[in-house]
C-alpha cells in the first residue's frame, strides 16, 4: 500500500511538473534512510500538498523537496514533520513565502534549535499580512535569515521583526531595503547590545523613519567607541531621545559616542548618568552636554565638573533658553564659569598682557599670537604647540594646562614668552659675522680666510658655512645660544628667576635618557641640560670625560652676563672642534656607569687654537667620512624654549629689512629657487609632521610662501606707513594682492537666554576698495548751493568759542554792574556779594563721531527718478528739447537713484561739514552674510586724515548682503572708545530692520536681531558714547522704538531729504 | 613789607625773592647747561620741552642757583647761603583759566578805594628774576600773547590797566616749559609763540644716568637704583602701546624712597609706578609682570 501510495503521489507530481518529480526523486533516497515508511509517505504527501492544486504553484513543492535532505539531516523525524507542517502552513498563505522559507531552511537549520526553528518560521509568517508588499518583506526576511540567524538570538530576532513590521507601516520600501543589510549590523553589534540597539532603531521608526537606515549603517561602528558595559545605557539614552525627538537622535549618537570615545572609559558611567538626568529635563541639554564633555573633562576636575553642571541645571530651571545655551557652551556665563573652575590658561585671555609685557621687555613692537597661526603660513614652522619666534612676533601654544593651578600655568607662559622675547632683546638674530666677541678671542676672521665658500645672504649662513657638518654646528649653536639667553634672563630679571629656574628644572625632568644616543648627540643633550641649570655630574664614558669638562667650561663662559651672540658663535667653533673628537657612536651601556677613578686625569686635551691644522680639521670635518649611525630617537626641543631657528629668522628679517629700505623689491634679490636652496641648507625646516613629500618639495612650498608673505607684508606696510606715491609705474606693476582683512570677534546677545553668546560674530575689517573721485566731485557740484551754506553754517559754529561768564568770585576783571551793586549794598548796610568778577571761559569742541552706513542689499532699492527727469515738463521748443534730451542722456546714471546713492551723497556733504569743524570722525560701511562674515569697510578711519583716497573709496560704496547690526555697532564702539574725546557719537544710518541668517529664530521672528542691536547700542552708551539711529524705512517707528528705547532715533520719510537731515542731526547731536 | 619771614613753622617768601640756598642735585645729560648759560647771557628766552618728571624744573632750579649773580640793589636785602648770591626763580603754573590779570596784576578793593597789586610776571620783570611759566600750553592763547613783548628785543611788559610799560630788569629771563607728549592738537603752542624761544629738549635719562639720579635722590644702593632704572626703561617701552607717557624719573625716585623706607620692592613699585601711571587694568597687569620679572 505504501509503495502504491508513493507511486500515486509520484504520478501526481509528474502531472504537476516533471521538474517537481525529479526533485522528489533526487531527495527520496536520502529521506528513505532517515524516515519510517509512514513518515516518508507523510513527507511525500506534504510535498504534494505544498506543490498545491494548480500547476502554477509547484515551485514551492520543488523547493521543499530540495531542502528536505539537508533539513532532515539536522532534525528528528517528529521535528522534521513539524518543519514540514510549517511549510504547509506557509504555502497555504503564499507559495512564494514558502519557497523562501524552504530555501532559507537549508542554511539556517544547523544554527537553530528545533524549537527555534518554529519560532523562526512564525516570525516570518507574522510579517506576511496577505498582501503583496508584506509578502515581499516576509520573503526578504527568510532570504536574509542565513545572515541574521548566526549572529543573534531568537529574542532579538523577534524584536527585529516587530521593528520591521513597524517600519513597514511607515515605509515598506525602507523596511525592505533594511532587511538585506541587517545581517551585517547584527554581525557588528555585539550580542549584549543588540536589543538596545534595535530599540533605538525601533523608536526611530516611529519618530523619524528616514534616519533608520543611516543609523543602522553607521550606528554599529560608532557605538563601538563607548565602553562595552555602558553601551546599553548609552543606547537607552538614545532611545529616550528618539522617542521624543527623532531627528536629533542620529547626531546625538554620532557626537555622543565620538565624545565618549575621547574620554577614558572609566568616566563613561559618570557622564552617562549626568546625561540621563539632563535627558529627563530636556533632550537638548543632554545632547549638548555629552557633545561638549571631552572639552569639559579635559578642563575640569571632576568635582568642578559637578559645580559647573549644577549651575547649568539651576539656570535651566529658571530660564530654559539660558540653560540650553549654557550646556552648548554658547553663553558667556558658562564660559566664564568654565574658565574660572579650570586651571587651564588660554592665550586668548592673556594675550594683551603678554603682548605689552614683551613690548616692554624688548622695546620693540612685538606681537604675540598662537603658534598655530605661524604654522598655517607654512613658512618653515610646523610644530603647532611649541613657543617660537620669527624675530618680529612671539608665538605661543593656544593654551597651557601643565600645572594644577592657573597661576603656575600663567607663569609657564610668562617664562616661555620671556625666553622668546629675550632672543629679540638680547639680539640672537642680530649676529654679525664681523663683530667681535666680548668673552672669547675671535677665531672667525681666521676661519673666514680659509673658507672655501663665498657669497652669503645672512651672517649666520656665512658662519655655518664654515663648518663641514653644518647640522652639527647649528645644533651646537642653538644649544649654546639658548643657554646664553637663559643665563642672561636669570641675570637681568631676578624677580622672574625663581619661576624661570622652576620651569627649567621641570624641563630637565622631562628630558629623555641619553644612553642610547650616539656620544655626540649625548654630549649635546648633556650640554642642553647644563644650559638648563642641571647640576647633575653626568657620568660619561671614561674616554670622553676630559672632553666633557672642556665643554662645560666653554658653555659657562658663553653664559656670562656680558656674553653676546658672537660669543655663542665663538663657543660654537670650539665646541664643534671638541665634538669632532668625540666618536660618533653609541657607547656600551656599562661605559656610562663606570665612576671616575680617583687618580684619573680630567685635564682637558690641550688645544692649540693657533695651530693651522686645527682650522683645517674644522673645515674638512675629520669625522665626515664615517657613516653616521642613526640615533634611536631625535632629541626633542626643550618645551618652554620651543623652536629656535636662528638662520631662517635672520634670513626672513634680512629680506624684510631690505624691503623696508628699498620700498618695492626685496632688497636681497632672490628667486624662489635660490631661496629654496637656502632653506634646505639651513637644516631648520621640520619635515616631519603633517607634510608629506620630499625635502625639495617642502622647501619649495616654504620658499614660495615666504616670498608671498614678504609681498603681502610689503603691501601692508606701504599702505600703513608711507603715504601713497603718486601714480608711479611701479605701483601698477605686479599683481595687487587682496589685503587680508583684520578680524575681530564679538559676543552676541541672546535675549532669550539672557546672556551673551561668546565670540559669536567675526567682524572682518578692511579698507573700502578705491574707485574714482568722480562721485565725490559730482555730488559737490550737484549740491553746490547747499555746500556753500553748510560751510557758512558750520564755520559759525566753529570751535574756540569764548563765553563771558559773569558774577564769579574770581576772574579776569570786575564786573561793573556787580561792583556798583556791591558798593550800594555796602552803603546800605547789607552784606555785599563777593561775586564781583567776570571771566572768559573757553568753549572747547572735543567731538569724535563715527558714521555707520548700512550697505545691505536692500539699499539697492530705487527710490526716485531724478528731479530733472520727472518734474521738468518736456519742452516744446525743438532747441530746448534737444538740450533736454542731452541732459536726459548725460544724467542717465543719476536718473534712478538708489537708497545707497543718497546715503553716499549724505556722506560727501557730511565730510564737507566735518572738515570745517575739525571734529575727529570716521565713516564705515557694514554688511554681513552670517555670523562668520560681518564685513566692516573703512571708508575713512577716525585717525585717518581726509584725502583723495577717501573720495575714491566713497565711489565704491555699494549694496552688498544682509544687515547684522550688532557686531558692526560693537566694532564701531570699540573704535570710538579708543578715542579721547569728551563727546563721542555713534551715528547709524540704515534702511530697515536688522536681519541676517541666524539672526532670528527660524528666520521668522525678528525679536532676536532687534534685541541684539539694542544691546549693542546700550553697550555703546555705557561707554559714554551717544548712539543715534537714522532710518529711511517708513515702517521704522515700530522696531526703532524697541531698539532705541531711550536713545535718539529718527525716521526720514522723504529720502531725498536725507543729506540735509543728517547735517541737521549732526548739529543737534554734536553741539 | 617783610621779604621773608618765619611764621609758625613754615617759611614764607615773596615770589620774586624766592631763591635757592643750596645746590640742587642735577646730573647733566648732554650740553644743556652750557646752552642755557649762553642763552641767559644773551637774554634769549628758553623753551624746555620734555615729558613729565624728566627733570625740567630741577634743571631750572639748578641753573637759577648756578647763574646766581653778584649782589644787586634788590638782592642785597635778601640773604642767601651762597654769600648772598642768588637768582630768584618765579614759577607760575599755567592752567586754562589763567588770565592776563593773574600774570600782570590787578586792582583790589580796599575800603572804598582800589589798590594795584603786581602779578608774578610783573614782579619777576621788576626784580630781574627767572620767570618760569610751567606747562605754558595749558594757558589760554590770549594770555600767551601777553608774553610776546617780553620775549623779543623789546623786553618790555605793557601793563594795560595802569597804562604803563615796564622795562625788564637785567637779570630777567623768561623760561617756559611744555610737554609735547600729551597735548591734543587743540592745545599745541602757536607758532608765533614757539618761535620766540630757544628750545632745549629733555628726555628721560639713559639707564646709567638715571641710575645715578635715583641712587642720589632716593638714597638707595647702586644695585637697587640700577634695577629701578631698568624698570623705567622697560615701562617706557610701552609708550604708545597702552601708556601715554613713560614712567617719570620722579616716580622711580619715589619708588626708591619707599623701598628705602622698608616697603617691599614689588609693593613699592605698584604704588609708585603701576597705579599712578594708568587706570587701565590690562596695562596694569603688564606692568606688574615686568615688575615681578625684575624684582623678587
């Protein structure tokens, strides 16, 4: 019966499809050996059921038979039956689904327990909801199962399916695309984290489905940065965030895990618990806090972090906006507290003090800036965090956090800047080859006679050329010179000495061991340490002991207070000679440990400096032939001394100087190529760091930059100091370079937070471009009548007015009326008044005024046709008509006047008036695009005298971008504040309300901009400056009332009257 | 009329009779002494230019003492430590309310009548004294013009109110001082005034000389005087970089005196140098750093 049954089934299969039958036959033998006969028939019967009633669905059966042998292998017969049961169930739902199920079964069966196999099937089935889309998803799930199952557990998979289901409701396509990629995710996310990881995805599916995919793709890699035990916590936090505000989640995860990655794992629990508490208050706080946590941790001790944190929470509870700004580090309060709590000292905070300090020490105008800014110029320096100087400025690291207290860190800054300024003060860079040394006898002239090379640009170059091993000579020289400078500082500045020596001692502690260096390098290292004041005895290998003694003596002579840089050079010659006698090899360890024998001679080898052989030896370099063993490590610079590049500095200074003398061309005529070769020779370029490429490419780059730098500075010096030459041929030659605008940072007032956003806007100040003086002339012609009137009016008001003050107790002479009264009083018996004198009192004008001109794009608005064009009727007389027409044509450009044109005309007339008065005045234009770019154009600076250049600049005033008034006002205020006048006025001329990108919330409401502007005006007022706003915006009353409150403002309705209006106002304000 | 008398425990002099009894300490920096002597013998008025506290007044005191002439009729009444030889020095500090009456003289009410009182300039002219108008630019321009007839070959002082002209006595010479540093453009000296004087320019003394001055005036050891002179030099480097004027020798001497009194050097410099110089805290910090670098 059984066989017959099988035959019957086979026949049916054959009917359905021959292929189906074939697959049955292929599977049957394997199954026969595994199954009881009854089960075998059930199996075959199931296949038939699955293959279904119609010929269209036979593929499911086919897959079933294909899968069966493998599956049966892994399962008991009852389990196998259960599997088949699932297959039937699925096939009934959807044959396609069943196909996928069978196909996947082959791969997953070995990974799943029999029980889980059912669950798995159930999961797939649960995704199918009877329609085509869900069917595809369910199939995809089965298809992907082989990648999923091996890396996770059923529970997770269960959640995954729920998540898919949820996502599919939002976006079936998205869900579908994720299934395929999910395997990789499970592969990467460690098992304990998987559930939490999915929970975030699931929450995102609800609130921000579009973020799901990027999250899955990137999330696994990102969260690896969080300490393993803390990942669940971190993800829970992310999940909470995702439920509230989905779109913030991904940035949070990226920033947050990056931030945690920057921090030691043992701190993660603390930070996360703090973040959790913030999350309960507002997600934004937690996001900001976690993002900034590396900065916080690096600057604060843990207990201080708590203080800071509590303050933020307190602030949030009173003013949410302020709290948010606080945690974002976008509030002055938060920065102030941070810097108060932290022991770090930032250069920015003390740069002014240091700048004046070094200026005082050196007597030269020495700038102070971050080393970073020098490195960016790419002219030879690459180490970002070391102090250095290029002879004109001192460069220091951006912050110092070496010590526990602010005071000590500041002291380090002071020591480092003193060392650098001492290079300038004690003339390290003014080495003169021919100048005599004061301590040593002079060997240089003799050496120079024997020098083979000829021709040099700098004296140091000439000096180093004396030596065959240039690098060694340079190393010796810098070591000696640094030591000389330090000794000199300690001698000259006794108050600083304790701190200085303290820093020196710390530096000695940080020096690397020298045993592994070659003997020569070790010698240099020992000399460095002696220079740092180390009193160690330095037990060197016996054979070089006498040499060391010699070196010590030479160095101490170079450290005498009267020693000059030329002495350092002389010492260098002698030390170099000694070092040549020191073998350039690594001495065995035990040599370093042998103590000096009591009887051992420490007498230095006798050196006869008159011996000609000796000079020859110097220049031949007796050790020159040997292969130099590579030292294990480079000797690092002494941290507070930083980079000392005397030759490069001297070269740059010389180029600069020569230029100053000749004005136009670099006095040392040098091509880029020549400069490049010189640079390579100096052995002072750092070629490590971030630069790749070979030596010549790098020096090429530096050479190029140096030349460019010189060109640039040449431009600025000629701009600033020398008056512009009349149009000489050389002025037009060459490419004019865009002058680098000076930049200034200003805070911005956030009225919601009730606090400033620190350093929020960058004001770029630059002189206005120059056009032609035509506009100026034309305006004066147009308004010739008014101009004459202005002159008269203002001359009447001119300074040096003298007022007679009567009835004073003392004065120039008797006031006759008072005297007569007094006499009469006396006669009448009453007490006469004592105020009998009159006196002339000078009425002095002492006014400084700054005009701020709105150059926003809206000033391009056309306001009027020229009067001539519109008001004159067209003449009938042909002759007059021709003249009229001519007038129309020539006046064409004036026909359409823009707001800016009227502003410009006003300025021209103002200048006329102001020049008559002799008041100090400045005229500036501003425009902005975003907080990064507030352009501040100088048309005439307050200190600048009126010239043709000013006239030409007016011509170029034109509409630009937006109107961020706050920073422009603040910058003008700072200019006025520096003025020394009794009356200071800030006069703002605009055409509308302040607006700029990011100058309002969501670009809609204008309150923010108006409040910031108001605050800026208030700041001006606090500095005894009278602000005044004039607008041509007819709707101006509304916001000006808020913006100016108790300050003066005016709305000019008829824009043509602006010029006269401004003049009247000026008179009103300044008298 | 008493010329000089002791009232209570202070000395009172008539302006034209104030003379210097002992040699004031003055360390010549260049040839200013010879030049002044020459100018005096030629009766050419002298303009002393220089920053505050660099020794202009001291120089003039020294010259007054040095130039003291043999006894004259007026002088004979005065007694002087130096064998009755002295040259009176009339100093007028100019201010912006200084009027011509303040210089020349005025009528005073006395009962029902008036009485004329000579002003300091008139007295100096009559007495043949050195008349020193300190900070001349501070005076009003109409006042400055008043001195013009005195400063050229005429050497006369018109007294308008009395309808008189006074010829200057032989020993009379006009000396004015002027600090070009801090005056604003408004307060520049008129050319017509400036061009009536020889000018001697003063600067702060070089370190070595200043050391000797501090040492002498402050009565301190050479080493300390040297450090103070060094400090002075460094702080003066800040002129135009935050400070309007460099620190004066006078202030350095004050610091020296304070240190001698037992005040700690850093503190002494703070009260004698940093705080008087500027109110700008930023600049104060920088000066403090220089002080702490130099003094322990």
